[in-house]
């Protein structure tokens, strides 16, 4: 009996070890997701039976069976619990990851590669945006920015010069050393204008017979590129800043403008080209442009210009090579001879404050309007055109600039995107300069090289951009962004399918106090997220946003792109969203841009040694925005922004409804097109919000529609040769929103100047462009809102 009991108990123990896992089987097994636990062995002792005792075998077997059943139940419950927990965790992870890509908050998960390219990702496969920001900050260095700036701003380096070619070779070599995916050059032969080496530009006082009474010395290095050449003689009229409203005020005062030479001062938020264009339209035969002490500091002891210094700037009302308007100036192409409609037909020349003082102090005529008085010494502000004193005196100017074909070399480097390699975020800077060009070209070049180096290091350490990054050093910037525009002209038909955005680094550091952002409205929202993360270079421990909020909020620092901006042609001509940043001083300006005095030493003096920290802040701002654009699943561009702009026009048209109706005109077309665009933008936003954007095909379809928005606003109804800046919001010409708004305002201010036929054409061109943008944004033709 004892043997049979012992055998039965041994069999039960063996069965329980096989079914539930005995001590030896469970020792060292990981339970509960990773906690190691040793299961104690079941100890059964055999007690000898006393003589006379009853053997209750069935009872003992039943007790052992119940113990085994309880252990089985525990094991099954544990496994069921683990299965439920794992399933819930996986479902929660998938749901959270989908929401996270839409929210765009600091905790956003950024994919390092697609599933097919998972081998590129570091351990874990994803990185948090916070990690990427820290990586960006880690690799940006102030010292490199300053050292690069000093190297490229040693001396004057205009396009085609030996100095310019040396700088280009250095930049190309440095980009190649960064082991970018691709590095190449893009060359163009452009026609540039330079001062004559044999015949300097001159200025005289002459009598009524044209005899030269006195030659007035000019700075031999100062000139206006693309000025008309030849001589012009006439009386002198002071035209303030040479703005359109300045000339309107002169006409209202009855000042004779035809046949006279305009003297305009630098500034007034208008370029030299615009000053000359307005003077030409007003009937002037020549233009002289000077820096007034009221606008440009002129005390060398306090970081100012000396009174004999001149400021040079091109006067082509456009961008690119003016002798190949609308098409690229490749050497192997043969086009009929033509020229840009923006080239002036009157001569223009920069003069110093001393020369301006000599001329303006001798003028006679009406007193200047209020607010026109500058700070030239010994000048009582009068308008001209006559001179005081005996005899009739006039001014004669002669411009002998010469044209020269120059080989321009744009330098490119790229980091290829892993998922959308055919979509680019472009960062660029002008490389050439008439003078040392610390601000004009050196700052942008230094920031470009530092950002290229930083992103290259990030890629080597696990960063994997979704979209490609292009780093570009442009040639011919001093002559109206010639290199950049020629490249745009060469790829205009496909850029709206490729280029996501452009960031210009030109003249980013003019101070260290106030940040200004010149941007396409589509990119404006990016700046808010960036300035939250970047420390102000002048106020340690405070973000840029905290200081901007004291100035009324971040939207107050965002302004429209301007003509001479390095970013302007990308949006107004190419239909690519673009942005340019400037740090400036609150109390004083940097006066040396476009002069031979634009040096690193003077810039460092203005910044009181903070050049590196300001450069780092700008690089970090641009880097953060590039980072977001290159990695978000859906491009973070605000397609609804233009609806608000059109709404402002609608309000203005409503104010003139009675006058328009009396002439048989109706703005209803514009209202309808605005409604269609607003609905299309809202529907696209809702569709993205409610879609599975993990679907790469769907995400690409949405991104393609978003990328094309800026391009949709290039008017298809005007010639790119005659009207290169075709953008109806940011361009220039009769087809633009601003021209339409200015024209309709004449209904109240000057009804006799209102032209009904012109207004009808303006209204039609703008409305058709807006309606076309609405239709394209809607997607497929069956999605266009066109109720019967």
C-alpha cells in the first residue's frame, strides 16, 4: 500500500510540473513583462502510517487535485490579463501616434525614415522634436559664424572678379568637405553694369547757355547699376524720398517737374529703383540720390558715415538679368535682343551729403511741405527748381557706366530627403559685394555655411529629413538678385511642384534688438513656434517671444516682402513661399550697407561684441522652421491666410458700392470668388484633420495641393516678360490687389481720375486668378463647388 501511495503522489507532482510549470521549469522565467521571479517548489512529505490507521486514499487525491486546479486557474487568469493589457496598449499606441502627428506640439514624434528605409533609423526608430531641437542647438557654434564672416568679408568681391572667384571656390570646397549628398554649380552669363574705367561720372553747375561753370567732385566708386547712360541738364527739384505720394504732393503744389533733375534722399521704405521710376513717370530727366543725416547717421565718431560717403544701389525695377527678361541667361541659348521694361530711361547717380548740401542750399522756390526737412547743414528746405543769385543756373549730370557680360556661378549643396526627396526646402544667401560687404553678403554667407554644417552633422548623428534640404550661395545679388532669378527662370515650370519654401539669409544682422520678419503669409505662423524656443541675443534668459509680446504680439513683427529683398522674387516671380529675417537696432541704424565701409569691425562695434550670439539666434530661428518643414507629415502652411486679405478688399469695395452701381459695375464676382476660395481652404483643412495621414499616398496628395497655393496666385493673364512679378498679392503691376484697391479709392478722392475700362479689366484679372486658385485648391474637378 505504501508503494502504491508513493507512486500515485509522485505521478501527480510530475503532472502538475508539466501542466503548471514546477519549480525547476519556472526558475528564471520572466513574468509580468520583465520581473524575474523564482517559484518555490511544492514540498510533499510522506508520513509513515501507524499501525491500525485507515488509509483514505481517495480523500487525499481529491485535495491534491483541487490544489492543482487552483494553480491552473491562476496561470490562465494571469495569461488572460497579460493578453488584454498588451492588446489595449497596442491600440492606445496606434491611436496616440495618429493624433500626435496632427497636434504638432512639443511632444510630437518625428519619424526618422519610412518603413522601407527603417535601416536608416537609430535605435527606437523615432526621435522627439525636443531631441531634434537640442541636437540643432548642440551643433550650432557662434565662433564658426564669426570666423566665416571675417574670411568672406576681407575685401570687395564683386561678380567676375578674382576676389569673388576665390570666395566662390572656398565655399564650394567647404560644402564638398561636409559630405553632402550632392554638390554642384549652376552657371549663367549675365549682362552687368560697372563704372567706366576711362570716363568717370561727373556733375557740373552750368549757365543758361550750357557752359560749365563749376565741376562738383563725385566719389569715383559710387554708381547706380543699370542707370541709363548719357547726359541730362535741368533745374533741381527736391523730392523728399521720391515716393509716389511725394510726387503727388509736388504736383498738387504746382511745382514744375518736367525737364528737371530730382534730388531724393535715401530711405522712405522705397528702393533706388522705385525712386528713379517715380521720377521718370513724373517727367524728370535725371535723379541724384543722397544719404540725409536725418535717416543715415553721419558722425564717424559715433559709428556713422562721413559726409563725403555715397550709398550705391542698382536701379533696375525688377530682378535678374534685364537683358533676358523672363528666361534664363544660359550661354548656350540664343534669344532675340530684348530688355526688361523695368530698366530706366533716365540717368541716376548717388551723391554724398556734402554734394547734396551744396546743391540744395542754393535752391529757390516754394518751402518744403511739413515733414520734408532733413538735417543737412546750412540748408533751408525749399523745393526749387531755380537757383538763388544772379543768372540762370542749372545742373548737368553725365553717366558713363559700361555693360559687361559676366559668368555667374551659383553654388548648391543638398541633403536628400528619405520619404519625399523631390520636395525641397531651400536656404540661400547672396555671396558677392561691391565693398567688403560684411552685412550685405558676409552675414548671410556665414549663416548659410553654419546651417549647412549643422544639418550635415545632425544627419551623421541620426537625423533623417523627410524632405530634401538645399543650401545655395547666389552670385550677382548686388545687381538685383541676378543669380537667384536666373535660376528661378530656368526652373519656373516645375518649381511649384518641387520647392516647399525659401529662406533668405541676406542682411539678417543689422543690429541685435528688434526682430522683423518679411514673409509670404503662408509661412507666417511658423515664426511663432520658433521665437518661443530661441533666447533673445541681447536679453539673456528671455525668449524672443517674451519681448515681442511687449510690442503688441508676434504678428506685429511680420511684414510683406519688399522689392529688394532676397526672398521677394521667389514669391512674386516664382510662386514659392519665402521669408527673410532682420535683427535691427531700436535707437540707431547700421549706416554702412551698400558702401565701401561695410566691415566686420564696424558691425561688431555696433553689436558691442555680440555678433556671434546674434548670428546663432538667427541661425537657430531659421533652423527650427526648416526642421519643421522638412519633417511634418502634412506641410504646416496656412492656406486660409489669403482669405483674410481678400476680405479686406471686399470691405473696401463695399464702401464704394453706390458709386460702382451708378456706373453699372458690381464687385459680386470678387465676393463669389473669395467665398469659393475660403470654402476650399476650409474643406482642405477639415479633410486633413479627419484623414489617416499615415497613408503616404494621401499625405502626398494633400501636400501637393498645399505647395501649389502660392503658384496659383501668379496671374496667368499677364506676360512674364512685361510683368515679371505676376503675384496678385505680392507682385507689382495693374493686375495686383493693391493696384485695384488704389484705383477704387479714386471714386472718393479724385473721381475724375477713375477709369471705368481699366477698373473692369483689373477686376476681371484679379477675380479670374482668385477663382482659379479656389478651383485648384478644391482638388479634382468633381470637388469644385459649382451648384446648378
